[in-house]
C-alpha cells in the first residue's frame, strides 16, 4: 500500500487540530476562561436540545436551573442531528466537551473530504493548499472552534454534491436529507438538483427514475417535523420557535433598526455579497452543474437574509468560492498577504470569542 497518498490527509488533520488548539490557547492558559469557549452562541442551546431531546418539561427544568428564559419551542430552531451526535458521545466526554469534540471531528472529516473532492474532480493543482486556506476564513475559524453545526453541515453538503455529480442519486439524496436535519438551508440542494434535472431534460428529452431519490432531501425535514410532533406535540414546532426564519427581502440586512441587525456598520456584508456573487458568475459554465445551481440559489437566498451574521449564513458558499477562485487563492501574491493576515485572523477570532457569549453563570445543568 502506498502510504504517501495518505500524507495530505494527515497533514490536514494536523492543521485542523493545531489551528483549533491555537484558538483555544488564550482560554486554556486561564482555566476559568475556557468557559468562554463553551458559552459562545449557540453552543449551549444545542446542549439543551441534546439533553432534553426537545421535551418541553425537561427544557423548562434546564432553563430554570441555568437562569435562562427561552420558550421550550425556541430550541426546535436548533435542528436535531448535531444535538443527537452530542448526546451520543456525551457518555464518553460529557456534554460540554462533546459539543466541541463533535465539531472538531467533523471539521477534520470536512478538510479530508474537501481535499478528496478537489482531487477527484481535478479542480485545482494545489488541493492541499486550497483546503488549508479554506480552513482559515475568519468566521469559519470561529464556528469550527466552538459549539456549532456548520462543519457537519458543510461536510454533508459537499458529500451530497460529490455523489450527485457521480450520479449516485440515492446517496446524494440521503446525505442531503441529513444536511436538512442539521440546518434547513440544506433544502437548497433539492432545488439545485431539480434545476440540473430540468436542464438535462431540456437537452435530452429523457427522464430517469433514479432522479426520484432527491426527494429524500425534503423528506429529511419531514422527519424532523414528525420528531418534533412526537417530542413537543407540535408538528410545526420549527415554525413556532420564534423569529428564526430571516428571509425578508433583497438586501434587507441593511436596516439597522431590526432586532437581528442592530448596527449600521455593515460594509463587510457587501464584500461577502460581492465574493459569492462573483463565485456564481465564475461557476456558470462549470461542467459540474450542481455547483453552479447550488451557488446561484444559495447566494440569492442569502441576499434576502435579514441578519447581521451574513458571514455565517453564507458559509456553504465558501468551498465553492475556493473552487471558483483557486488560481487566485493559490497564487504567490495571495499566500504572502495571507501569511501576514493570519495574525489578524487570530486576533479577530479571540476578540469575537470573548464577545459572543451567552449569559450563563450556573453550569451544572450543562454537565
């Protein structure tokens, strides 16, 4: 067996673990400060979902003991796949450490998958470099270092796209369905695949029975609703969880008076819109049609989001941006500036972690 081909995968695991440890280091050095990492939004909410499995009386008990006050249905906005994985590993690590362990584990899987993805589709001459840079988008560095489902979500999206382009529609639909059990924007995969099939039908005038497997994607959300109905008594609990569906109108993020915005300092949002809009344009002629349609639909949906955290909402577009602009991201000029800016990226990350915390003083309910 040629072990040399595994070296890039071990290298990426080392990059993930080392970079995460460096994020945590200032908080590890002062033991009590590591609680800052644990209480970053929305990690503790996923622990409550994991411990209670959304049963209202159990949530009320945790809320009471932890001095939190959210309505029990609020937690149904935190979809169950990530909480289920936390609960599954909690007997080994405890809930707080499991929250982080699951995220770091899937970040490692995501990095290795993305490398494999780039190699198999021959998308760049420098897959190891591109994946390493992918891991250091500032907002992604934050969410992959705390309690968050984004790494799991991106892993499922990329895996679904891979199998779709390999015409293994059962696996593409199954993994897409799991992505919807993680975060609802996974439903955009269903629409993207539908557009690909429409394009193929127009060209060939043929339908394939195997295309029906993509209906496993919305079926994933249906299963979530059925699970919520069993646990809460409300089939539409997700839609009754509060102000969690932020699709309003194009560029509605530019309204400082809304509750999820609260600031007029939003010029960075424009840069994300530009970057991902250019990604869509760059991929418009790609032979991998699901890449184009997924990026087009996700970018369009992002324009409608009325929330300050556009950088987090748009993260599924980031790997596609890395693909679209791989020649720029692998250029000498970019690498030089990146090596300078890595200091700023970590300064941003530490600053953000210290700020973005939930008001938790009593930790016993989260253990």
